[in-house]
């Protein structure tokens, strides 16, 4: 018992030290690689492209939520018979399709530019939201719906007052997953003319210029982590206590 | 066989088991009994070193358990728990053979033994050997749990509330089955329970625990008859005397060598016999002593001939190896104050009266 | 139609690229299993360490793959491996860690403590418990993690073509730069089919490697 605790304590220390060492080394490397100067030199570009980057995420994300949740609600209806599960299975299969492939297919349909980028991003953000909405609504205990019906609620009232609130946590989890995929794919939007920070990364790779590369890669990574953290906080605070397992 | 000497277990500053000593003779079932948190489970877990003792010694067959490695020790001790703990990824057969396999015993031989054990608890090996635990009912799973502990034929068995999670009807059945197994296998068993009725039924000896201390260690009958303090008296229940009925055999409470008559006994002679013993009736037996019928004093008054012309059916008979509990139950349900006691072949051995039972149970208290 | 003709004419090349893709993903997954499963098992010993390891793995997972490649290139350049197979392999191994570590950890933590007690009480050593009880019971969930990791790495390996790692992404990158929809569609469809096929194959494998006693349906 004591030995185990001691060992755990020791490895905890080691882990923390390793973490500090890593941060230090990263700092040294960061400085020597010229990334810092590069980020200064491309400051203007970084700012402009970051805004573009976030716009792509915001627009496609919002579209996906607005479209995805109603589709999910619809597919969860029992009255659809076998159609619901079949479509859900197709959506499920869709999530295994690589993101680059979805963007590429969007380009073949719509050509180059921002609209195909937003279209592609919306589609791949949509899928997890639809799946989780279905799962969330299906998880509502039949007894709850029975009780609501017994109290004289209409189908519409049941949806708004019972099903959606109950499913909110699961739907929110889907939105988080979707957002993580979205923010991870936005850099690729540059490839089909959508702009964003991917421009600096891909140009940096092509020119083999580490400074330019990092000026794109580091903000992209930081942005992704930040968006995910915000998503986690939003899930924690926005989903009411009664149905939030985190609180 | 199993000896605990001044066994103590402390968790930080909390004393879970406080200086406990007792000895369980070979082939007996010792039930550790007490409310939850009294240290009974910790005491049991120290025997196979699932919990290491803080001080004191435990000897099994004269050997200190600290002399052997923990895993080696455990492989030599059967272990049954309330949650059953069958491995869901293994077939019933492989579950039973867990310890034999760990010991590297011959696979074929141990599988054959597993099938024999399955038969002993009335589970057909052809049906169940290749099944998985989830395909069995709770009662069936616990039977497998018990025979899994027996598979490597360990001399000692530790059972931690083994039948606690089973519904009352099945529990009684599985308890009886276990007692039957035990009468054939004669293991030395440490059995943790919080149920006094189960303890009375299963135990050769009961150890009663209270906040880490062993307060009484005795046979079930002595514990029921002479609880050492109010705690034990409370724990065994206000109806403890009734519980003793289950422990006493009819043979021990009946009036043996009773007067009897034959069919050809003259009425006058029968009346004289009843007068002599101050009985209202007497049993008529066959030529070799089987109980055949009954003649009543009131019926024979002024009658002629032989007993055989006047006898009636015996209202109630009970086997001599039955328990007093069943005897009393039979008296109540048949509205009788008197039972004829016969052995397995129907020979008349004695009679049992309500007064006799009351006297026997009361004697313990008068002596004390 | 044109696309189909292109695909048929370039079948050998598609096969080569597929092999390239699969070997990259396969190597990454094998390394990821060899590291992730032991890590997942090890962290069951300490809740605080587990929390931190999972947190770090989750953060790595959120970093967009192309940004990760971008960061790896300057680090590996001094060793002459800035672009190509190595950075792609390293990135894929990192991305596979989270699903594999998390699922291993969760699966082992979810095993009924009574089973562990029974195993200990019957005299299994820690290693025997791991091999005979914990790993077989955790198997379906671990394999689910591997499945997620495989689908994820197939997608990321497609992007790795931009750092010279080849694979089916090559058709997509060429298709985009040459605005050749035949190559584009061929690449996109091929990589999608690969992901779906791998997913189904692993689902089958999962069924086969799971003890019948653990399957939810009979």
C-alpha cells in the first residue's frame, strides 16, 4: 500500500519534471527555429487568416447545428419505421469517410472557393450532430413520454418540453465532437480555395520554410485547443444541472 | 485445523479485528457471524491473505500461513464470494478448472473432475459445461461458484456470505445441497454470514463478532441456549429458543422404550398397562415392532376381546431423525399434543409430547 | 464515366498507393497498440496520473493534423527526415494514442471488483489476472478503440501526402492542384472505401476476438 503510494508520488514528480523539461526545450527550439521572428514578420497575415479561419468554423458550425438537430429529431421518430435506422446507419458510415475526401468531393461538385469549403465543412460537422441527436432522443425513457402524454401534452410540446431537454447533454457532446473535427479540418479548406491559416502551413511546406510553416501551425494548433476548451466549458455551464452528469 | 492466535488488523488507527483467537477442528463448518462492520469478513480475508494481518498468527494444519507465498497459499484454499465472481469470458468448465489450471494439473483429469462436481450439484455437464456464466440463472451460477472452489480439492474453504444474493427459496435448496456435499467431502469451512438462521442451519460452531472482537465462540445450540451477553442475545433474536427446535433431533426429546401392545393382547391387559403408565392411549405394534395402530383408554373401558378388535389409525407419526421444529409444526397443524416416533423402517421407537419438548428446552435454563 | 475509365487504367497505381497507405496506417497502429495498451493498463493504478495522461492525449488529438505535421517538420529536419514517411508515422502514432489508451483504461476500470477479488482469492498472480481475466474482458472495448484509431489514421494518412508520405491522398492532392476531377474522385472514393472496409473488417475481428461469454447477444 505505502510502497504503491510512494511509487505513484514519485512517478507524478517525474511526470511533472518531464513536463517542465519539455516546455523548456520547446521554448529553446521555438526561439532557435526562427519561428518567433517569423510570427512577428507574418503578424498581419496571421491576424487576417485567423479571422478567416474562425469565420469558416463559425459559419459551417452554425449551419451544421441548425440543420443537424432537426434531421436528428426527424430520424429518431418511430413513425419512420425502418427508414430511420437505415438512414442513421448511412450517416454512421459517413463519419468514417476521411475529411480530405469530403472536401475533395465538395470541390468536384462546386469548384474552388469559399462556398465549397463551407459546404464540405458543414457536411462533415453535420454527421456527429445528427448521430448524437438521434441517440439522445432515443435515450428518453418511454415512461417519461407516457407521463407527458398522460398529462395532455401535444407531440410538439413533448418534443420541446421533454425530449429535447432530456437529450440536451448528449446533443451537446455531439456538437463538441463535431466542432473538434471542424476546427481540425479548416486548415485543409485552403486546398480548395477556402482560405484560413492552412495557407501559411501549406505554403511553408511547399517552400520548405520552417518559419512560415510554424507561423501557420502554431496558431492553428492553439486555436483548435482553445475552441475545444470553450466547447467543454459551454457544455458544462449551458446544460442544466439535472441532466448534466458533469455537474 | 485452522487456528487463529491473537489476530489483529488495524487500518491506519482503526482497529478492524482486535486480538481474535479461535480454532476450527478439521471437517467442521465455522460460521463467522455479526452485524456489518464487525470484522468477520476481514478475519476471513486474513486467512488467505487477501488482507494481511497486522499482528498475531494464523495456522492451517499446523503451518503458519506466512511461511508460504500468498498466491500459493490461496491456490490451496477454496474461495466463494457473495457476488459469485465467475469469469464471464470463460466457459463454466474453464471457470471450475481455474485453480487446477493455475496449478498446472492435467487438463483432462481436471475437466473430468469438473463434470463430476457439476453432477453433484444437479447440473448436467452435457448441458452446462460449455456454457458461459451469463447463460445460467443466479442459483445455478452460485452452485458453480461453490464447486469452482472445490475443484482442486483444497482441505479448507472460505465462503463470504455465499448465498446472500440468492432468493430465499433457492437459498434453502442450495444450503441443503452444500450440506450434502460437505457431508461427503468433509472440508474445513469458514463461512461468513449475517443471518442467524443460516448460521444455525450450517454451523458446527458459530463465532459471534462485535466491533472487531470475538464475543462468543460455541456450538449453535449453546449460543442459542446460553448467549454470553445482551448483545449476543439480541443478535440471535428473542425467538432463540424456537430456533433451537431446529437443532434438536426427535430422538433426543422422545420418550424411548414406550409401553406397547400387540393385536392379540387382551383388552384387560392393555387397560392395566395404560393404568400403570397413566396413559390415555397406547400404540399397538405388529409382531416385529412396527407401529400399526392406537387404542384409547376411553374406547376400551367395558369392551371385550383383544386389542386388535378395537384399534384405530395412529393420527401422526414422525421419524426419529427429524428435527423438533418439524415435530412441533406437525403437532400444530394436526391439533395433536402427542406424536408416535418411528425409525426409517417403521419400527416404533418412542413418543413425543408437548410437555416433553417444553421440558427439554427448559432444562438448559434451569441447569444454568 | 471518365473517372471510371481513369480508375481502371490506373488500377496498378491505385493498388500501389493503397498498399502504401495501408502499410503506413498498419505500422502506426501496431506501434500505437504496443504503447497505448500498456499505458492504458499502467494508468489504472493511479487516478491522478490517469487523468493527466488522458488530458494530454485529448489535447494532442484536438491539434489539427496538418498543424502537427507542420510542427514536426522543423523538429525532424535536422535529422534529414523533415518530410516523408517518418513524420507521418510519428503523427499517426500520436493520434492513435487517445482512443486506445482511453478505451483500455475505461474497460479495465469498469471490470467488476468482485471478479478481481475472486481471481486474487483463487491465487492468481497480478500477471495471470491481467492475461486471464482483465485483458480478455476488456478486449471488446479495447478493440473498439483500435477501430476508432484506424478510421482516424486512415483519414490523417490521406493528408500526410502533403508532407511526402504518399498513399491514396496523392490522387486527391494531384486532383486538386491539376483541377482534375477524375483523379480527385478516384482518390476520395478509394480512401473512403478503404476506411469503410477497415472499419467493417475490424468489427468482424472484434466479434472473433471477443469471448462468446461477453457478447451482448447470443
